[in-house]
C-alpha cells in the first residue's frame, strides 16, 4: 500500500536521532549593526535586525519527545545570560523547566564564544506541527549580544545562528 509522502515522512521521523527541523540564520548586510542581536533585561524572543525570529519548526515524532539545540556566537562582558523556549514570537514560556532564567551562560570577563544551549521537550502530540522560538535575557551584568553572519565587509563572517529539532526515543531516563 502506498503510504503517501506525508505519512512516510511521519513514519521516518519516529527514529530517534532524525533531524525534524533546522534553522540557519546569517546576516548578509554590510551594516555592522545588522550582524548583532542585543539582549535586554527582560526575557524576549531573539530577532535579527532584519526581522527574522530565532525559531525552529518541526512535526512531533511518534515518541512525542524532541531535543531542541540552539547554537550561537555569544559576546558578553561580565554578564550572566538566560535562555528559554517560547511557543510564540511574543515570549510565552512553554514550561518553567524550559526557562533557564537563573542563568544559562556566564563569562567573568569580556569574551566571544560559540555556545550551545539545549532543551529536551517531552509530551508533544505525535504528528502535530510545532514552532519553538528561542528567547534570552541579561540576568546580571549589562552587556550581551549574539553576532551572526557577515561582519560589515565582504569576506568576513561570524558563525550563523543554528537551531535544530531532533527526534528522541520514547523512553527517557529522568531523575533529580
């Protein structure tokens, strides 16, 4: 029997490790300000100067479990930052356990680092489409930014912002 393309995609997504959605955001402007996303002291969905929300769209696998991985090139100066997942472009916490507002990353000096923040989301409805947005805030300190893509001139670039959603197995070990 012909399962059809949509059914085949859903069946294929049941395998743990299958990438269900991916986003790559890289500034291509020659304006220095366009390569930077500045944080505020309020948890806010990250958005580029050009208006692109930092998000990923995917269809939940049969297990209902997904790992969301966010990667960026982060600049801070003695600042602690928090990250969170939102189910709306206007920040809306999906669950307090997916909001790392006590701090997700801290540098005790001025630095630029490639970082990765992850969330294991469980209990999703299999076959349902979701879009999750990445939000951030300055928890303490005063300077935090993400640099991405072109750095003003032709030929020089920062790493892109990457967000992926990966299928996870049905059985997940938990504890505290």
